């Protein structure tokens, strides 16, 4: 066994570490199965255009699902959480908060790819985040109609770490903003609620 590893965690043997790793990976895999059953749009249920993971309190990837698109995991989930920590700090994220982020400058993707995350607490302290990235059916703007966009604002709405739920209460103003600025609001909110359920699971 590596000497540096022994000095940090002398009580953890290889078998225990393997068991812990598989138990952690089982969580995003369970969420993966759940979101494909509950999402409204075929982008999630058929195309698997999503990613599920757990990141630590600093935004580093800990575990990821075996389904979905692996290319979306490390960069999008980690980047969204890290930016949220810069904006809110740990003290600004509470139990029951659910945050969405699709800012292109943060994640380098088009605006339909929305990351949602919620803090996981242990003994009153954030230890990790449950995070999901899904492709929303619509995000407003002219992009969906095949127009050639020349700036990000034409592509749709940007949510830079906005709380859709705060302490388990939905943000009614943000809900209205999304509903009245998307063409497929029922599908979009069906997917959004599937994301929320995944984060909470």
C-alpha cells in the first residue's frame, strides 16, 4: 500500500475502500435510473442527455453514474458547484436549497444544459453536493428555431446559481420566469421536477 495513503488513512484497507467506493457509486446510479423513469422529455428518457454525480464540499467529483453522458460529469457539475460556493459561501447554502446554473461562461456549454445541485449535510456541515445536469427541452431565446445567434442572450435565459428551491420552498418568482419564457413549459418543468427529485434522493 502507498506510504502516503497509509499516513493519511491508516485504518482503511483496500477491501474497505472498495466497498465504500461501490456504495458511493450506487447513489448516482440509483438517481440515474429514477430520472429516466420520471423525466417528461425523450432527451432524458431515450437520449440519456444528462449526468448525475456527487461532488465534495470543494466541488471535486467523488462519484458518477454509469449511464448518461460521461463528458458532462466532471466539467459541468464541478464548475457549477464551485461557482455557487464562490457566490453563496457555505453559510449561504442551507438544507433544502436547490440551485440551478446554466451559465455558458462557467460550464462552456449551451444554455439548455442546466446543472442542478443541493448540499448534503452531516452534523450541521456541508460534506458534499448531489448534482445533476440535464438537457432542458427549451430555455427560451431564438436558438430552438434555427436562427443564427450572434450573442449568448439570443440563446435563452441564463441562471447563474439561482435557487429554484430555498429551504424546500419553491421560488415562485423564478418558477414564473421559467414558465413564461420557455415554449415547452410543461416538459421543461416535468424535467425540472425530475431533477429536483434526483437531487433529493
